[in-house]
């Protein structure tokens, strides 16, 4: 069913969502709301004030949200079911997401432009009951799974799933992160508090909503009541500057590549944008030159360097007043989290690293994920059991160092995860894609840190017939056609043979040096 404009008005007023009649209509939802269903109910059904629009002039309306709820119910979708949403960065995509939560369902956002086989795989792996297409059609999904004999869910609670976010499903092995309403609400409270967000803010959301960085901008609007403007297409710095000039946002979420591009253009022309009061960054380290450029370009803005991962949303942040003092740090844990740098002692036991010692970052707290969608799923992080059921540590797979002031510094990724333009790329996915090509003997992917703080994926390939230039072109063309553009290596280099260590193993250090010199 397609929730078209003619089907968006719900006869008889608000849909019956099974809520009791004593929900506080005027109380602050930041205090009483326990789920995203509560937040949407307050913003759409009770309050009726939605402040989400897109750069094309579209706006999210309560009738649109109710229409998509009706579409879900017509498809037989019940509270607790998973719904895949192929959401563009526009008002329609946001309305479909709100409807999913309002119906008490778990949202699984996916990139609408991803290949059909990736869509199909994620739909199957998530156990989705329905799929919202980017144009608004809602399709029921039939599964051959056995009948669920558990008690049905009537409405969402904090322990129910709110989000399933899949990362980098490029090679048939997507990794789905399971987050409950309690996980998400905890992250919202913490981030909105330390950023000092308020209802008078206007946020320009450039990151796509199928990534958690963009998705949370929608959630902040529900939680804080601020205004949100969605950038409707993946945009370059010049287009983003036009949007800033038009919409005058007060908060600008960026990734390093966008921050660097914006500051370069603005500094070149000597232009400043005084409306922005806060620039927050995640997805990689902000280089010192980029920070200086942002300060010149946005003279009234405070800068918040942050570190996060889908498995815990956000984890660390550096207060603006410390950016000049600790320019390479991402600070300390956000409210609700504990963070430790962990190493193994001589007995193989986990112990906290000393200042200046490099170890793996461990996190614990209420925003940490429940796990991956499948026991066979592997990614850069894993859960380590604690003293009782909910007391678990998230071993992030990322290498950090802390100084004497307890400020944390990102060093690298122990699992070689590459974050290129905000997308998580798992090297083995790139390697497997290359090695599936007949001309390829073997492949190795590594990450290279760029001057702007972003990372680049560099794919080294040894052909079955080294030096065959026709084969090299075939490999490049095949990678372009089989991998989604966001998951392609930025550089592909062909080698006659692998550099080797004395013991015969491939010299990964030599490859890293080659990548740096390219």
C-alpha cells in the first residue's frame, strides 16, 4: 500500500495505539518518555508540532505519519515487528521512520541506492515484516520462519528493539547492530545534554538518515523540539554552503571531509557564516588545520570533536574549551558511559593501561548495543560479559591512548576498520570482492589517514598474470560495477608480488608505507 496524499487523513482523529489515557499531555517528554514511540506520540499525536522539513520545501505532517501507520497496519505489521525503510534525506523518508516507531516497531534504515541484493539480504537477515520503499509504498514481507509462540507486544517498552543498523553489507555479510529503546534514549539524553541543544536551535542535516549520524538528527528533534532541515541529496561543500546561507542553521553536524571542504572554500573567499553556534564532528579525526579553518569560517561556533561507533552511538567528546589545549584528543566518555584503555598483562588478564600506553578502548553503559543480529556476524567490536546481565563491556576494536589528564587519543583500529567519508568499510569485504574476479590472485585492503582527518581505503592487488594491463582495467571496471560507490576503495594499486618479511609473511608495514607515499 502506498500512503499517498489522498490516504493520509485518518477518520475519527488519532489512531488507536493502545496507549493508556493518562499519559501526561503537557509534561516534558525528555523526562517521562521511555521509548521512541513515546517521543513520536508526543511530537505528532499529542503536540502536533513537527519541525522537520527538507531543503526542497517538503515538510513532515501528522497526517503523513498517520498515513504511513495505516499502511503498516494494512500490511499486517504489529508492534515489535521490524520494518526496513529505504529513506532518502527528505520529508517522506522522515515520516516513514516516525510512523515505524509510532506503530511500536523496530526501524532498520537502509541506503535506497544500495544494490537490490544488499536490500534483499538485509531484509532477510533482519527478519523484517515490511519494507517502505523510498517513494512511500509499503510491502509486506513473508518469511518461512517458524511461528512465534511468545506473547505479542502491544506497545514498545525500553527493552524492545528500536533500531537495527546494518553496516557495510557489500560482500553478502552485513553486520546488524541491535539497539533497544533504552539504548537510544540514553544516548539522546547524554548527547543533547553535553551539546546544550535547545528548542530554538535549527540543525542542518547533511549526513544521510540511513547512517546513524543522520538518523539521530531526526531523533534530537523529537527529543529537544528543535527545527531540522534535511539536505535532500548528497551534497558537495559549495551546495552545503548554499544551504547554510539559505536556512541559517545554528548547529552543523559534519564529518572530517565535509568540514575540511567547507573551511577551504570559505577561507579561500574570506567568507564567514555567523549563524552557526555549534559544529560537531564524528566519523574521523579533525585535523588541526581544519579546526583552525572552521574557527575562521564560523566565528561564533563552538567545536565539539567526538568519537562514536554504531555499537554505542556516541562515546567520547571533547568540550570546546579544551580543543586548543588538547587538539588531537576526543576527550572523555559522555554521560552514562565509562571508558577505559585496556591491555593484557603478562598473565593474559585485562588491565587498565597506564598513561601513554596504547591499548584497546573498552566502553560500558546504558547506550551499549545488545549485540549483533547474528552470532556469526563479526565487526570491529565485541561484548565482554561483566558481573550481571546488563553489565557488559564493549571492546571497540579501536586503539587508544590516554594522557595524564585522562584525555583519550585515537591511535588506530586493531581490526583495520576503515572509515571513509563517514562509511565503515571492512577490509575483508573489499578483498573478497576483488578476489572474486577471475583475473585476481589475491588482494589486501588497508586504510590511509589523510591530511583532512578522513581515511582512504587503498586496495592492493596481485593479478594472476602480473603486468596484464587489460586485466587491470577489467578489475577496476568490475569493482566499480559490483561495489556500491560508498564502499569502493579510493585507490587501487597493482603489484607484481607481495612484499615479504623474512619469515615469509606479507609485510603489511611495507604496504602501509606504499599507501602513504601514493
